[in-house]
C-alpha cells in the first residue's frame, strides 16, 4: 500500500524529477487499484477543531 496527499501530477516535485516520478507511478499502478479520497483527513479536522477551541478559550 502506498499513500500520498499529492496527486500524481505533483510527484515530480517530491522526487525532483518528473521522468523518475512518471516511471515510479507507471510501475505502481500497472496492476493496482487507485483509490482517490476527498475531503478533510481526520488529522486536519481534529487540528482545525483544536485551534477553534483554543481561540474560544483565549478570547474569553
């Protein structure tokens, strides 16, 4: 299992080479099922809720 928060089109930024990233993606997805999840992650949602709670406490 491989997970990433970046779309395939941006993998070249991570690996500093679009050709290498394209080759890796090609090999990974050849016999794979790709699942695309949308929406906030649990960590993002928890962090946002925590910051909102902190803001309410400090503003009182």
